[in-house]
């Protein structure tokens, strides 16, 4: 078994939490489903692809290295013809997370390759939130996700440290 770590950072990130038409909040860290979505995009899977179920079997852990701050943005949308509404979206600013995923060797290698050469655009929560450059990926042999995160160097931005 191998564990893949990836550093997730972007000026803005947003991970689904409570949602209504007028308000969409964000969790304070990426969920497993958000990371599975990121990997699925990299692998080129459609939303209905049954192979996504195998990704759900990966062991998962996340570490918050730089929590970031919440930013609320408002948007005016035309809801119906001549009817405009204001909606609010929450984002995390300047956050840094390290995710660890454990699976069989072949699966982890395949995911790592796909994240380096994705089929679809990668984003961190919402489609406008692209990663800040290439993802930092590392493969660890014979280690479980939590153990890897306990020993991995702190990944926060220099200005934050």
C-alpha cells in the first residue's frame, strides 16, 4: 500500500457545506468527496462513471496547515426574466491543506500520474478556484495517511509561518 500526499492551495477555495439559492457556505477544509471529485476530473471520469466508487474506498486524511480566512462575495443574478436576486458565496482565502490518500500501489500511481496530467481542469471546490500552480505530490511507501501527515513538513506559506 502507498500513500499519496497533495498540497492544496489557491487564492480562493470553497468546499460545499450548506447551500440554498441565496447562500452557499464553505467548510473549513476539503472533504473527501471534494478530493474524490478533483481526482475524478484528473482521471477524466464523468459524474456517472461507476469507477468513482472505487475511489471512495481510498483511506483519507487532511491536515490544515494554514486555515485561511472566510470571504463572502455577493452576486446579482437574473433569476427570472426581469427579476434579479442577490446571492452570497463563501470562500476560504489563502488556505493551505495537505491531503493524504492511501490505496493499492497501482491505483496511487495512476492517481498521481493523472493529477500531473489531468484530463479535465482541476479546481478546489468551485470551478473558478483553480490550484495555485502545479500540485505538490509525494508518494510514501508502507505508511498510513495519518502517520504520513504527522511526520510531513509544515506546508504553510512563508509569510504565514
